[in-house]
C-alpha cells in the first residue's frame, strides 16, 4: 500500500481544498462554529504555478469568496519564523483593500478572514498561553474588549500540535485536528465520524495514488527542507560567530563584567542577523528574554 501524502504539505493542502470547494466550506464552518454557516465558495486562486513549488518563503494558500462577498485566506504552515504574523496581516489587509474598485462605496466592503493552521506551538510564554490552542484576533479596544470595530478584519489561528495535546471536546473541530495530526493512523481515522473529514481522507488517498501529485509533493517538500537547512546553517554560522566574539570580549573584560558584556555582544550579533526569536537568542546568549528585548529596543531607538 502506498504511503499517504501529508495534508500538512501546503501543496497537498491546496490540492485538497482548492479542488474540492465543498470541503473548504466545511472546514471554514467547522473552524468558526459561532459564525453563521456559509453554503458555497468561489476559489480565487485555484492554480499552482511551477515556480511556487520551489520559491523561497512562499506559502501555498487558498483564497476564496463566499456568496455574501466575504473573503477567506486559508493556509497551513509547518515552520515558524519571526515575521510570519506580519505576513499574515499584510495579506489580510491587502485582501480587504482589493475588494473595492475606484469610486465604489466603503459600505460594499465585506469581511476578510484569515484561517491559519499552524503545525507548531506559537504562544508559549506562560501557562495560560500553553493551555489555549484556538485564537481569534479582531479590531477591539484595549480597555473595553467588548467594544469592537466589527470583524471585517479577522485572523484565526489554530495551533494543531497544542490542540491535539490538550484534547478538544468531541465535535467537528476535533475531527479536523485528528485528521491533520493522525492521518497516517488507520485505526484512529476509522473512529472519526465527521463526514467532511472522511471525504478529506478519501481525497488524500486519491492524490496519493496519482504519480504526478506525488512527484510535485516531493518537489515541494524538498524545497521547504532546503529552505530550513539554509536558515539553520545561517543561524549556526551566526551563533558561532557571535559566541566567538562574545568570548573574546569576555576574556578582555575579565570576570563578571566580561561575562555580561560577552553575553550582550552575542545577543546583539544575533539580533542584527534578524533570523532568531528572542527566546532562541536568550537560550544562545545566556540572557533573559526581557534583556534580549531591551537590547532589541535599544537598537530600534538608535535607528
């Protein structure tokens, strides 16, 4: 039996949902159960260009519009990088701005909704964050969050690994989490009763039997793996250089002062590279995340 293609591969994800709009409708409805159901969508970007499969930093998303004109940007992401949320906000705002032609009334604007399935833990700063896997961001007042400007701009995040660990209540959303995290486990998937997920599994089996789909999924996987390897190599080189510089400074400065300045030098070098998160820089330099953030803020002030 052929090994099944991975639905978290964004090429496979796009083939899965862009070619079966009814599945995308079910996914959108199940990820936002407190909103009115949509009945159908038009896929706005159904094609996958060959250059998309090998392009750096490209994420294959699915853009869709429902019968009311609301737009959806649906994507899965398996790798975490520092500016991913800015990218998501940029495309969400661009989707909103692209709805109107010159001279059209702002009243015609419909919602732009981002649905991001993240195959990594994003919010882990404290216990409260570690106990939540579903997030929705809208335009709300800081002091009175019940006062909002509506949900015309909305970003929904689902941390798949965390949601799987926490164990959501039985229902459609849990069935989708099971699909994305346990698609290879036949017995687990056999126990899922949610029909759209069963249809998604059938689509995965069909795609997995298609030699061209398998080839292109491999091309995409290889491109992503090469990108990760490139970034990791850059991080290793930067870390080594930073540590060497920090150690040199530390030896020159002497005991305590040298160690402090050496750690700060390491952190400053890594901040300048703009490749690592504050958490990673703190682990590499020996500083706290608050100290790394203070150094980052000081750089911004100088700029």
